[in-house]
C-alpha cells in the first residue's frame, strides 16, 4: 500500500481519495476509521457503502462478530468493530447499554423494568432494546445525572 | 470480562477489609485477625461463583432463580468454611438446628441486599427517565 500526502495551504477542505483495484475488507476498515473522525459512520447495504450521520443512528449492535448500524428505518453493516466505535464515541451521547449494543441516548425515550427484572429501553421510533443492569451507571454518567 | 471481574473483586475485598477494620476496632481483640482469613476465603469463593453466575446468566433465565442459587451457595460456603476453620462443630441436633437457622439468616440477608440493589436501580432509572424526558422537551422547543 502506497500512501501519498500532498500538503497545500490554499486548500479549504481536506479531501481523501483512495485508488484501488478492488474494495477489500482492509480498505473498508480504513474508510470506516477515517469516517469516525467526521462523525459519520460508513455502513454497507446491498453492496453499496453509505456514510451515515451520527445523529441518524439509533444504535449499534454486534451479532456473531459483525457490527450493524440501525437508523430509523434501515440497517447497515459496519466495517468498524464495536469496541473501536465505543472508543470513538467516548465523548458523545452514545453509551454502551449491554455487552453487544451501543445506543444513542438522544434517541431513547425511556428505560423501564420488566416483571422478570429485565430492563427495556424504548426508542423514539418505537423499537425496544434490552439494557443490562450493569450498564445503568454508565448511562447515568453519560446523561450527567 | 477479566477486567470487570478484577474491578468487582477488588471492590468487594475493599468492603470486606473496611468491615473487618470496623469489627476489629469494636471488638478490640488482635486475635480476631483469623476471622479476616476466613472472610477472605469466603469472599473469594462466593464472589467468583456469583460474578460468573450473573454475568453468564447460568442455571436459569430468571434473575431471582439465579439470586436464590447464589444465596444458597453463599450460605453453604460460609457454613462449610466455619466448620473447616474449626469455629463450628456439629455434635448434636441442636447444633444442626443452629446451623440451619444461621443459613436461613444468611439467605434472607442476601435476598434483602438484592432487593436493595433493585431499589437503587429503580431510583437510577427514574432519574435517567426524567433526564431523557427533559432533553426530549428541550429538543422540541
């Protein structure tokens, strides 16, 4: 892999372009990591790559080693791993709510306990997701309660 | 998982050490140090079992079943360690009854601590939900 950097003080906006013969998983991970700096997440759907603004993301979920991004109506496959996403979202409104889910707290309506002592978070799109009790303190810290 | 385990273990041992310190100051007896060894052995075993039972959701999907299993295990470990360390002997039926009553007390104490923990979680959830509602209101404005 060859990396070439052109520094030009007259340039207003930094542009990163990648020239390749084939989009490999390694390249996808590089793109995903670059996007993390721009508050967008790269997600794959039907063979195409989308750049999803952070404010549209409801939660990330890791299933069988693959991370998925959930927006209001769509689901995308993320190239970045969940722990990497968590590191990047350290100072944001996203919080780990269970072992495999990082949720956007600004998309959360409420958290209610069920009869069997499970905790259910209701999202603004009507979806319910499970919250682990051990992460309640982290959610409290993120909300500044 | 291992980091979470050690963090949890250190907090638990810290509490036991504070408890022992207070007990030593109250009893004012240096011989009581042997009780600290007993508490350490009990804590290591019971903490290990309960941590992984809850984390890995072992034995049952229902939390109160897991809690009862952990409480009974804790009581059994305390009783067994007391016998092994020579603080308790079962010589007759009266001792067995005393043992049984002590085990029930330990289980009740464990259940009470779980109940308190649920109360704390519920209070935290109320604060979280209030904050979420305030933020949603702020967004609408």
